[in-house]
């Protein structure tokens, strides 16, 4: 797996997340850190940061000093307690006086379990530092948040994803066209795991990675195709637009809700639709999306959406 092979080993090699890297870097220099909480969307560097920081602080044998747990696997808090207890009993690596416990997906714990975790954190605070990772910090009780230094990870900027893709391609000896790397940066929406995986999938299909391959393998329609749909609504009316829409769906393998969301993202960039109308179209799209999620028939909802957009655009 390229995502594992290219996971930065040291805090300073983490891409983006500048303020986080700076603060973690100073923990690494001082050789110690408080309880930490990393929150943010998938593939933005939370697990990477936990491993890199503990490696920077404990050295190459950091894994001996690190207990990794996944909260969604440890359904009973009792099993977390037992593991922490056993782990805390053994002596830390030479040169340090504490150990680290990385608890992934902490937001999967119920609030009762979090209440118990909070006591465990206190009980072992002298010898163990906790690093919690979650997607939504709002799902972590205040009492835990107030015991941690909280770091909010953001989706990576397109330029950072682009940079990383070129770097990985180079080291894996993959030939990639520059517009293909741009396409990866756009479709991955700031998720570097998704970006590197897309590169690996595409490179397994051909020796040169092209822009078209990226769109076809990531279930994403390229911007120009989405723009054609809006053009068609304006110029050719319902019948033609409906065919265009089905074509896009089939070619890129899009579920109805994917299509609506991608059209919505592109709507922003359509020059001939004025702002006020964009708001109305957004509402129409939101309704179609909601109805499909609630179980409304996909074809019917997409047709209704297309019909309403055609009417709005004067067709
Ligand atoms: N900021 C980053 N800098 C460099 N590589 C990154 C970064 N974020 C993610 N990656 C790459 O993506 C992979 C997955 O990242 P990571 O495991 O840190 O994600 P995560 O934030 O923990 O996501 P999840 O919420 O799904 O657990 C890493 O192995 C690495 O290759
Ligand atoms: Mg993770």
C-alpha cells in the first residue's frame, strides 16, 4: 500500500497543517507532550501525526512505548481499561519517563464510556499520555476535551495534494501527466489518503497516468462534462439534457446523489447563470438529493431536477 509506504515518519515531513506541525515540532524538541486530541476529516494526517510525534519523541523503537487501540473495536470500555492497566505497568523505554496511548476513532465511544475514559486518563496521567483521534470533536465530551491540547486538522489544499502526488509518483517510478495530478488534487477534496490511493489504482492500469483515467477510476465527472449539462439545459432543453445526464452517469459510474453533488460543486463556476439563480438551483438540487437519500426513485428525481433547471434557464 502506497499510503503506508509514503506516510511521513517525522513531524516535520507532514504536509500542510502548518500550525499543527509547528506546535507538535516543539513537543518533539522538548521530548514530552500533554494529552492530545486530533480531530478532522479522513486522510488529513491525524494517525500520521500521532505516529510521527511518538517516533520523534521515543526514537526508532517507539512502538514498544506506544499502545494503539481503536475505540470502535474495543466496544467494552472494560477492555480498554484492562489494556491500559497492563501497558502502564511495564517500564517506559530508557530515556523517557512516560508512554503513549493512541486511541483512534474516539468519537465511537458512548458518552458513558467517555466518562469512564476520563477517569482512566487521570489515573494514569503520570505515566501515560493519551492521543485521541476523531472525525468530529463535537462528539467528544467537554471533560475530555478540557484535559487535552486540541488540534483541528483541515482538508489539505489542492497545491499540497498536487505536490505530494508528484513526489509519490516520482519515487514509485510512475509517469503522470501534470493535468492528471491536478485532477487527483481536485477529486480528492483534501483527503491525501484518497489521492494517493487514486494514483496507485490508476498506475496499476497503465504505465502512463492520464487525466481521463483519474476521472474514470474515481467516480468523478470532469468539470467540462458537468458544464455541458448546464449548457444543454440552457440551449437544448429537457430531452437533450436528460440524455446528457444519463451519459455522464454511465460513463463515470455515478450514483444519483454523486451526480447531484458534483453538479452542485461545478455550478459555482458556470458563468452564464447569475447568482440569484444559482441559489434557486441549489435548492432544487438539495431537494433531489434529500429525496434520493430518503428512498425516492433515482431516475425520477434526476429527471424532475433537470426539468426544473431547464425551466429556470428558459427552456
Ligand atoms: N498531512 C499529511 N501529510 C502527508 N501525508 C499525509 C497527510 N495526511 C494524510 N497523508 C497520507 O494519507 C495516509 C492516511 O493518513 P492518516 O492515516 O494520517 O489519516 P487520518 O487523518 O488518520 O484519517 P482517518 O480519520 O481516516 O483515520 C497516510 O498514510 C499518508 O500517506
Ligand atoms: Mg486515522
